[in-house]
C-alpha cells in the first residue's frame, strides 16, 4: 500500500485534495477517496465529512460494483 502524508486545510474541497495528490503524490486524480466507509464527493469540504487533523483518507485503485439481476442469475 502506498502512503502519502499531506497537510491540508480542512475547509478544502475533496476535489482540491484529489488534484494535489495527483500532482504531488502521483495518485490518479479519479480514484475514490474513502473516509469512515463513505466515498467522498468532490464538491464537499473535508470538514463536512468530519475529517480532523491526523485522520487517514483511503484511496482504492479500482472499485467494481456488480449489479445482480435475480432473474438471470448474473
């Protein structure tokens, strides 16, 4: 697992964090950010999710959701 420790203003948007990490930590900008099991939305601030100093935000390389159709079994 790669780690990138950053200092960020908690009033910053999730999108600005994504852009910063893409430019400085070489993380793809569209990877979902997850905090306490919630996928963070780009327009909201980090503070609006309750992020505090020292907290971790996780990123996943790829998340696949598969819809199950009970009629066909797939």
